[in-house]
């Protein structure tokens, strides 16, 4: 399942979408108007990191030190290959197209993959490039965070000259089944990826428990694929999850299995269970923050982010909508797939929110005909860290995956536990933050820092 955090859609929005009353361009804010809004809100605290039209909205780049004036003079990710194991990439989007290697892109959605649309099925036959496209925006949003080029359109990525490859393991309905994920990891290794980003967990289980024979078998398949990739020189970067849970302690899982429908059972998770790939050895696991540094914002950790001492390695901005400024722009702006005529679920959802809810003003934008939207989740934090790792790889091309991971961790800005943090509600399983500034359960070794990591 793709790890992305949306607020629940209102009945009015759902009804409007189903009735066709919400147009895909009815609500989207013009990019210049949105940039002005972001400057007014964030400009006194986060310097615009670049001169791209929506650069003033990229508070998250400024927070990790990625900018024209500093990090891009040291490294841009040039020569580094990052595999986006996700739901595909929009090969035609101007903030994807210059840096995507279509020739290497491939879909591992199979004929028997549940809920797969016919246009997504590649069966691992990499000649079908259309099957590796993005039909729901999640992969495109993730890919542009890593490597959107500096080209006068939209945004810039953390590593704006890195090469990204669409390695499709997720269908547009959101499922990322374990066989597709394992095949995608092995393929990434075989084609020489330096880094892969996985903003997902493999369905049908959020946690795989060793005391269940079927789950243990799937877990072994995924572990073997991860080890295979690591031995071939791939650093795996993964989202921690959006369950507001603590991976170090027993937690509740009421959503597994999520396929077939209506088969989920409640279970208490013990430490013989693992969420994958976030809890596998050698993986760089990333939690999510909001815009740390805004006055009055003292939560720091995103309200949905999963945490865990010895589980989370670093934190990165993934957005925490409404928590710092009261605006939707506290999430992460990035590219979204499709055009005015495309039926894109995420885009329709966000655009519908903007039209129906005043608090979502500017959550979508059009720049020079291309789509952008503010989305939040550890899905968004993970590619920020993957971009930082790409910069480290450019500066130190001969380093092993473990050494790159170490530099990203060692270069992170140390953060202690938020002094005034309390659980969000009765469903928040993160009872407290623990540890010291050198390593905490919320932030691991700290907030990723481009300039320190890629020194």
C-alpha cells in the first residue's frame, strides 16, 4: 500500500465527484497566486530555495538546506540513479521528463494482480513502457521530490540532476502486492540502481508475523529481495508509515489483511512481526515532520508519523497539514500526474477538497499547464531522504550502501524530543518520545541535512 496521508473526504465532495460536478481545473490556484501566498506565509522563516515558480512553497527544501545558494553548488545528483518503486511516473510531466530514464522503466504489475487496470499490466516485460506510467499521481509526486529539474517550471527536487527510473509495483487503486515489490527490488539491483525509494508497505499485510506460515513465507521473499539488492550496491530508503504508532512496542493492527476485501482481523502486534521494508536491516527508514521553525509550531513530528527507537533512522519533512500555519500548505508540494483531460484520482480528490473546503485553498495548482498539489505522509519524507542520499552518492561515488546511510545519519541535524508534545488523540499509539538528541524515537539521528551529509 502506498504510504500517503489524506484527510477523509467529506460526503459533499464524494457526491460532487461521483456526479461529475467537480472539474479537474475548477479549483486549482494559479501558480503565481500560490507563490505569493506561500511567500506571505513562509517567507520570513524559510528563504525560497530556488527561483522555480513554486519555489516559495518549498519550505521543506529550505528546512533540509537544499538551495541554489548552497547545496546545488556542491552536488545535484548528477550521474546517480534512483529507482522509484511505486505506482509509476508521468513520463510527460516537465518536472519528471528531463530526468526519467524511460528505457530502464518497467512495470511489475501482473495479469493476476488484484485490482490492476489493463493499462498497468507489464508482467515484467519491460518493452511495455506505457504500463510503467503513473495513473494516480503518488509515484510522480514522490519522483519529483527526489529529482525535479531546475527548468523554470513548477518546483525543484532535492537532487535536480539525478536520474529517476519508474519501477512500478503499485496499482492505481493503491495496492502494492508483495510479489510485485520483491520483483521490483530485484530488478532495481540488476539494472544498477544506486538508491531506491519505497514509500509503501507490501500488501496484503501491514505487519508480517513469523508465527504464521503464510506471512513468514512472504516475509522471507521480501527479506531475500532486500538482501539481494543491498549486495548489488543498492541503498534502500523507506517510509516509516502513517499509523501514528511506535514500532519499538506492541501495537494494534486492524487493517490486515487488506486483500481480499473485508478480511481484516484485529490483532496485537508483537516484536516477532515486521513492517516491510521499514524494519528490515540496512534500510534507511524515515519518519515525517512538519515545518519545524515556524513560530508556535512545537509538535515537530507529523501528527500521523510512525516512529520507533532503533527503527527510525532519520526524519525528513513530509508535511503536517494545518499544524503550523493553519493552512494546507503545511504539506509538501510536488508534481501530480495527468493533464486537464486525465482522470486522476488523487488530483480529483484534492481539487474537490479545494473547491468544497475553504481551508484547502491553494492545495492544487497549475503551472504552465502542469499539475501540482500539496500532499503529506511519510511517503513524502522518504524521497527527501533518498534525494539527500543521491547527493552523497555523487560526492562519494565509491561508497557502499551502508556507508551512504551512515553519512546521511551522521549529517542529520540533531533534534531532541519535543518538550510539549502529547498524543494527538486516543488512537495515537505513540505514548511518548524517548531518547536524547543524538537519537530519539521520533527523529532517529535527526533531521536530514543536505550540506552536512554531502560535505
